[in-house]
């Protein structure tokens, strides 16, 4: 049971980490879009 | 979805109704064409959101130097992930077992991380720069710049070709469409959405492509794990692994997979304009956060998908036709429904397209800034001509990539030389940005000498025995010291870098001489680093020149205000 948990965690930690980074990137882009709109500038 | 496979099933797979004779899910021509049209059509429509009536050169090359943290991190991650990332990480997991995916993904991720301290220096020296070549041109002149530009161009053309090839292979494996059709659709699709807005389109679409790519990776990895029986079945399968494969600290994995990648960490980052372009494009204050986030994002996605290779090993899957690149499509086709296979298709197309559009932008920028701006136009570069040069470059590069990909050329020799060239330029490029005594001759001759010595070692043009092999092992030891020393220097400064370099050199001279000769490919790679460092340092020590680094910011400027006489003055100095 213990090794199953370790093995499962070893594989699933990567998609979990990916989800975290995806959240950070989406939050940062949303913030940049808001800033660009409020200052009437282009996002890119 | 289908349940866990019984013992031995995977070695003698049955053909299901939706599997082709190769054992992959078979889509109809219409389905694949619709998927491709949705992907490239959607991407093209996205670029309409940011299209301007009149693009300027700064926007086309570096998005005006003000890309934000989120877009920058997304773009860097998406660019660095190409189709080969998944296949190679899965191959590493299948070959080296538990530690395999980490030895692929971790070092690839560190390429992004280790360049950012140097990137901040590049940006400080040339706040209005577009390419690393421009900076080197301002520092040394044309010959050093062209060495860098040529290495960048070769790298991007190879990358384009590999990505188009991957598209052709995927389309031909999963549908009745031909390899050439896949290659052409990918090439035309990428060119269509990149041509008008250049780098701005590349960054904007990278964000959308990365969101899709990450979402699919987040779904597919657990889906394969649990459809294949979950962790319990995987743990049972661990008995199939050899001792080395079951060891998280496998020496075999480190020596064969980790070490060669580790050696290449700085070389890939310096030799790749797609990275330096983003260093010049992201807002200066966001360089660190952008590159750290991209490092984690790249590592998580690539290592995660590499775990599918480990799962394949655990369940006893044999790659079809012995081809390791079949592992992921095979696992997805075997354990998941066609909907997931379609998602995997989008994942690969997205990853290769994001890298290909970055390569097109990189190539166009090199031709615009390094070739036209610095070597043809003289003191009077025309923004209009520059834009034309950039767009023509994109078209020519796409056609070249399509032709090379269609002929399935053997690029191994080209890859060997480009890798060596990147290794040879690492020390001269970095040291030129910190040491005011380095000359153009020291830069140029150090690269030439390093390439010559690399060829002797790589192709064993001399008999590698006695003093000869000892000489090359010593140079390789210097190369190892250069790699470690520069990495430490980037983060902790000159004193720490020197100490790390000296300790590494001493350790390698003691432990590696007599041992490295069994790994001549590694010796040759390290020789490129070591020889260029020795020659560059020796010639520099004889130099009496002193360079004023402030001149770089004055010499590397914006091309859009050409009518204004102050166009060569950086924004920060105005």
C-alpha cells in the first residue's frame, strides 16, 4: 500500500505541478489584460 | 476506456475496431482535417485580435520589449517544449526506468533557469537589443556576430525541420493522410498565423497553445495511469525493471542521459535565438519570475509525459516496430478512448507549432537585425525594408523546412556540428559581456580552435592513445570546469564561480583522466567548451584593450525611429 502511494504520488505530482503553473500563468495574464485595459495600452 | 491489460496482452495486441494495422487509433481523413483546421484556423483567428494596421520592427521582433510575466512565462514554456520533448522523455523513462524522465526533463528545464542571470546582464548592456548577435556586434564586430548568427540560424532551421517532420509522422500514423500532407499543413498553418505580426503573434498564440497543452497533459497523465490499472498494477510491474531501472539514482541514467544534457545546458540557451529573443522581449523586472516559472512549467509537463514511458515499461509494453517514438501514442491508443487520442493529437500539434512559430520569428529577427540591420544597411536601416526582410525570411525558412522535412534528411552530422558550435561559443559570449579585455580576435579564434579540436576528438582523427588522449581529457576537464564555473558565476558571482571552476577542474583531472576516454562523445563536447575557454583567456590576457561597456547601449538601438537622428540612442538614455 505504501509503495503504491509513493509510486502514484511520483507520477501524479507532475500534472499537479502543471496545474499550479497553469493557474499562476492564467492569473498573471488576466492581471496584465486588466492593466492594459485600464491604461488603454496594447497587451502586446 | 478499456480496463487494465492482462499479462502479456501488450506484446501481442489485438486490433480493435478503431485501431489500424500498426496498433494506433485510426482517425478518418475528415476527422484529422477538421482537427487541423480547428487548431490552425483558431490560432489564426486569435492573431486577428492583436493585428495592427502598421506593424513596427520593434513589435515584430521583440513585442516592443514589454511582454508581461504571464505571457512571457507561457511563451518561454511553450517554445521550449517541442514534439521531441514528449517522445524523448518517454523514451528516457522506458529505457532508464524510474529516474529516466527526470534526467530528460530536469536538465532541459535548467537550460531555461541558468540563462536568466546572464539574460539580465545582456538586457542591462543592450536595453533595446533584439538579438544576442547585435550585442556581440556592438562589443566585437562582424566576425564574432556572424559566428553567433550562423549558429542560431542552423539551430532554428533544424528545429523547424524536426517539428514539421513530427507533424507529418503524427498525421500519417493516425490517419490515412500522407506524411507529406501533414508536413505541408503544419508548415502553411504556422506561417499563416506568424507572417503578419511576427513575434507578437508567436507570443500571443504561445499562451493559448500552452493553456491547451497543459490542460491536456493534466488530464492525460492520470487518465493513462488509472486506465492501465492504477498504481497497484504499476507497482506489480516494477519487478520487470532491472536494478538500474528501479534505482532513482541510477548511475547509468546519469552517465548516458543526464550528463550529456547537463553539458548542453548553457550551450542550448546561448545558441538559441528563441530564448534570447524572449530575454529581450520580457519587461526587464520580470525576467527572473518569467524564467523561473517557465523552468517549473517545462519540467512538470515534460517529466509528467515522460512518466508514460515509465508506465509503458511497468506494464510490459513493447514499442511497435521497436520505435521508441511510438510509446506515447501506443499507450494513449491502448488505454484511452479516441477522444483522448484526439486530445493527444492536439497536444503534439500545439507543441510543435509553438516551437515552429518561435523559430520563424527567431530566423526573421536574425535576418532583420543581424544580417540586414548590422551588415547590409550600414548606418541607414529602413524599417520598411526590414519588415520585408523579416517576412520573406519566414516564407523562405518555411519552404526550406518543408523541403528538408519532406526528404527526411539525415541531420545527425549537422546536429553534431551545431551542438559543438554552441558549446564553443558559450565561454566567449558570456565572458565578452563581463571582461573588458576580450577582443574580437580572441572571440573568433577561440571558436575556430575549439571547433578544430572538437572535430579531432569527435571523429578520432588522431589515434586516441597516450599523451594525445590525455591532452583531450585535460581539455575536457577544463570544459567541465567552465560549465560548472559559469553556472555558479551566473547566480553567485565571480569569486564563487572561480572557486567552483577550480574545484571542478581539480576533481576532473584526478578522477576523469583515464576514465573519460571511454566516453569520447562526451570528451569531444567538453573539449569544445574547454578549448574555447583556454584560447579566449590566453589571447585576452595578452590584450591591452579596454572596452567601455556603455558603448553597447549606444550602438544597439531601435530601428523604427530611423528618420530621427537619435534612433541609435536607447530609450533609457533619452
